């Protein structure tokens, strides 16, 4: 229960993620377009007010594990110059009757009491916003859950700040809660162009010729950004540690260890590297070996489009109350 924690402290409900710590995500085209549309709308608050509209402020991100929901929410908060409160459902849901609804109330009280607005990120939202139930199988638990959802509906409706919720299971969300979000963004998997850019970013300071990058990107088709990052980091770790540890450092041996150690989630499809295996995969065979290191390119140049930690357009930004 949250009663023993200081009520006005947002950290009782999750971690605070600062704008300066956000990274610029490399996004699939439809996700990038949706983000641009939303930001344009937020920056046009004054023009919208003239026609009696407010920018939309509540978004639901859905997509599998590692598709970049948290990364995108944090990036968006940074673009707006806001700190993000990363709140997981288990900070709210409590087995004691009535206390989950009370925790929802406590969370919104804290947010409404902030001098500088926070962007609320509700992670694993399917457990919080799960459909209300009336099976009668467990009336006490059902009433407890339904009471919490009703409180959530009412507080979300009255709240005027930014909320982003994230879920891997959009089908579980209560329809009335779903409608409270005026933007729904599906975190589509990166396409071939984005996979190459993600590889480039996380391979640095190693650099690969374009043809090798393209071939290896095909081996990783349908991989999430998180999986691609893990492959790159596992590879770099082996390049540094392998010779010291006396591991076999032939290309196929290194990739066989990566395929064994880094696994796609069981719910996600298997990219070719995993279905064929390192020895048979032509993307692995296309990689020059050993890798060339370009120390001049490290640390990588900051992306000119990356948020600086300051709002992009501070003068036009405010949370409409
Ligand atoms: N679009 C992206 N571009 C670059 N890196 C990404 C992207 N999306 C995710 N990542 C990386 O993958 C990891 C997991 O992403 P995360 O945002 O936690 O996924 P989710 O919240 O959907 O489970 C993070 O370390 C992040 O750096
Ligand atoms: Mg996440």
C-alpha cells in the first residue's frame, strides 16, 4: 500500500526520467509520421484554440516487448521539455479492497499538484485498464477491479496533462478506457532501412560496408529494435572479451554464441538468423571479419534531430488547464 509514502512525491509511483537522458529512436515510417503529426498539433495549440480545439494529450502505444514504447514516450516527453513519470501498474494495483482505486486517486492528486507538469507514462497498462468484469465468479475481486477502472476513467477525463499508456495486449483494454485515448499508435517493427540505421548506431565504433549492412539487416528482418541492440552489444562484448577469455573467434563461432545467448521473445516471430542458424545464414557470411573500428566516429555525432533536453518550441508550449 502507498499510505506510508509521502503523498506529494511522484516517485512513490515510479521513476522520473529526465529529458536529457532520452535517446532519439529510429522509427518505422508510420510511427514517425504519427509522432510528427502529434508534435505539430501540440506546437499549434494557439491556432487550435482559435477554432475551439485543444491538442490531443492522451495516447495509447501498443506493440510487443522491445518495440520501443518506453523509448518513444521518453523521447516525446523530452521534445516537450517534460520529465516523464514512468509508472508501472504494480505501483497502483493492490490486493486490498478499495486501495487500487485510492492509489489511482493518489497518483492523479500528485500530478495535479505539480508546479512543473510531468508527462505520465503508464506502462503495462493492460492490467490497469483491463476490461471491467461481471462473470460473478469472483465478485469481490471483480468489484475491486471495476471500481479502480471507474476511478481511472473519471480521473483521466478530468486531467489536462499528457498521458501515454503502453500495452502489449490492446485487446484486453476496457473499451471505455480505450476511447479516453485520442491517439492510438502501433509501434510497427522497423523496416529494412531502419534496421540498417539501428545496426549502424549500435555497432559503432565498428563500421560496416553498406552491402554487408544490407545483407545482415535481412537476417534480422522482423526483429525488434531491442533485439537488434542486444545482438550488436553481444557482438561488441565478444570482440572485446573473447580474445582475453580464449573463446573461438571465427565469425561463425562468434555468431553461433550470439544466436544461442540472445533469443527473440517466444511471442515474436523468429528472424532468419535464428531460424537458419549462424553457420547457414548468408547475412553472417557477408560480414567482413574482423570488424573495422572507426575510433574517429566514436562517440557517434549527436543526431541533429535529437532532443537537446530543452523543449523544441518552449514559447508555444504549455499544458492547457
Ligand atoms: N526505435 C528505436 N531506435 C533505437 N533503439 C531503440 C528503439 N526502440 C527501442 N530501442 C532500444 O531497445 C531497448 C528496449 O526498448 P523499449 O523502449 O524499452 O521497448 P518497450 O518499452 O516497447 O518494451 C531500449 O534499450 C532502446 O534503447
Ligand atoms: Mg517498456
